[in-house]
């Protein structure tokens, strides 16, 4: 009996790690798929409006990278879709009809994106400028829609609704009510803005590295400035949306908030904690800001904050993981906000980028910082919900596939993602090394450039 329980625990851990790996890997590619098309279209539009071929060349090269990332994302997304049924049949078997709608709509959005991406890439030299630019708009809309639909399914897992249980059976299913649950607005907006931040900062970081190596021509400056401007404009908005999401957690998931802040005992006027480690039911070594958490969570410095002692320890999420995931996300978010403020201040004063090489170093690191903030935020969202796969309805241990040997699937999927990572990095580096060559005057081309 003990051996069987031990094997089940190992398989549950393997299933969790496999899902974490798949989601953590795919979400970065998905963010590029959401934010990069809009930035690419913006570059193409600027090229047509100003006649500056540097914009057009940037758009063309980014579109080629977008095609590669779309193909890779299709692979990782397909893996995820199979994992939902293979790893978690307990949830999908019971609630599949409740949350099936957003997955179906996401499939439609995916096909729309694939069709128009093919047109956009194939028609660079075959369509006039305006029709070609317009052909990219459905790519942007479909990418945002895909992110929205997928996140609504996750939001339902945070706030399940849209059904009733009678006699142990799911009845009165309302897929639209399930999709537009209470968690949907803050989660979807937070995720879509994060996608634009990740795409913008990652793209800008590539050109910041090139500029640090001495490539200070207009092409590289525009390659840094355009995506960085988009990401910098989104960052302060994201900070505000993050506050909205935190208020939602405080109201509807107080145990998750307690784990995020390491609050073990219910109280009023609870301080905000910076750093710290949870040890033996107490958060130690943290810097406290008096009344900070009560004020931020409820706009009242004397507001009551629910502590973890209100629920059995078996219902606690892993406190240190959730707490530090939240700390890292907030810290990096404000670091990126500072970088955005430096850009805005310099542009207001000089209509140019800051001259300091430290600014370029910061931009070079900003993409990695945005990805880490994104991953940390998802750790807070998903691990903070544990031990529930459907919040307060079904435990993760009840949903996992009971078949033995899930650990072997985790090893196999890890190998697949290792190969995907190496192949993606290799292809993207090859694209980055391509040298732009101006076309001869007699050669017709919408952009005025070809890439060899």
C-alpha cells in the first residue's frame, strides 16, 4: 500500500512538472505570437508612411522570424492540448463540456492566424503595399484572440462557474458563463499586456546587444526604438492592471494572497512584506512596510487580511514558491517601469535614446527580465491555486491520470523541448546573421530590400 502511494505521488509530481515545463516553454513563444505581429505591422506602416526603407527591412526580417516562431508554437501548443487529456483526465472527463468552448474558439483563431500569416509572408513581392499591410491585421487580431480564449479556460479553473451539480452529475451547462467568469477580465488583460511587454523587450534587447557591439546605424537604432517604445508604453498600464488583479485575488482567493505575502495569521493593519522566508508557520527576515498590505489589498490601512491558519495545512499552497514568485514578478515589473521612464525622460528632453551605455545594457537585459516576470506571475497564478486544479472543487491529485509511469512521459517531453529549444535558437541565430542587401533600382520590390 505504501509503495503504491509512493508511486502515485511520484507520478503526480511528474505530471505537475511536465505541465509546468510545457506551459512555461509555450507561453514565451505564445507571447511573441501575440505581440510581435503588431510591432511588425507598425514597422511596415511606418516604412510606407515615411519612405524609410529601414522600417520596411525590419518588418520583413521580423516577419520571417515570426513564421519560424509560429511553426514552433504550433508544435508546443499541440503538445499542451494532448497533455490536458492525457495528464488530467479526471478534470477533462468531468468538466470538459463546461470549458470546451474557449478551446474550440482558440482553434478557429489559430487557423485564421495560420491562413493570413501564409498570405502575409508569401505576398511580400506580390501585393501592393496597402493590401499587404491589411493582410497582416487578421494575424494580430487572431493572436490576441487566441491568448484571450486560452486564458479564459485558466480563469475558469480559478473561479469555476457556468454549471450546476445535481445528483453528482454536471447539469445546466452554460459555456458562455463559464468562459466569462469573474477571473476572466483581470487575467486576460494582464496576460495580453504581458505578451506585448515580452515581445517588445525581447526584440529591443537583440538590437541593444548589437549597438553595444558598435552597430549604431539607423537600422539598429530603429530596431531597438520601435519595439522598446511599445513595451515601455504598455509597462505602466500593466502595473495598474496588476494592482487590479491583486485586488481580485484579495477578494476571491484570500488564501492565495496570504501565500503571496506570507501571512499566516489573520489580522488588521497587516504590513507589506519585502523578501523573507517562510519557516515553521512564520515569515522570517522580511522587511515590513506598516499597514502596506491592508492598504494595497483593500484601500484601507486597517482592513482585515485572511491568514493561512483559516484553512487546514493540507489546503495551503507552497508558501515560499508563491511568495518569491510574487516578489520576483513585482521587482522586475518595477525595474522595467524604471527603464521605460528613462526612455520617456530622454525622449522628452532630447528626442533621442539615452546616451549612457548602461541604458543599452538595461535594454539588453530587459527581455530576459520580462520573461522571468512572466514566468513568475504564472507560478503565482498556478501554484497559488494548489492543491486545487479547479478552485475549491477538485484537487489536482483527483484529476491526475491514475495510470503508472507518468514519469517516463515527463522525461520524453523534456527531451522534445530540449530539441525544440536548440532548433529554434539555431534557426533564429541564422536569421539574425543574414545580411540586408539593397536591391538594384531595376528590381521591383515593395520594401526596396532583399535579405540574403
